[in-house]
C-alpha cells in the first residue's frame, strides 16, 4: 500500500518499550537515524522519553508525506529481539491546522 498520497506535512512518533542496555539503545538510535537520512523528505528529530504512555521511548520524525516514512522504514536493517524490544507502535500526526 502506498501511503504517500494520503496526508502531507506529517509528524511521526514511533513509540517503544526498551529492555536492552544503554549501549544497545544507542546502536538502535543510529539504525533509525540512518534509515531517515537515506530518504529525502524524512527527517529524524531524535529520541524522546514519554511521561504518560506505557512506552519509555519514542523516535520522532518530520516527513513530507506518509510514503516517505514508509520508504525509510523499509531500509531498517536489524534483527529484532522481542525480549529487548517487546512493543513498537507508530502514530502519525498531521497539522498544524
């Protein structure tokens, strides 16, 4: 499914639970940052902590459209360890209105 035609000017929050080490988390940061760098129109804004969700971290992206994020995520290259990364949820935010 091509998501590029659905919404423009999108913030993407990829929230996740992390149970690995700090060093492994920094390695994961590099992977998710690199995937955005390879796609024009997909900007990695960093890793943030949540104060009110069950997830302890979130990556924030600013994208031209949803298809740019989809393209970036297709290049993510790592083997997920479900004991260290048991939950990963993506939310799309559009605006401002």
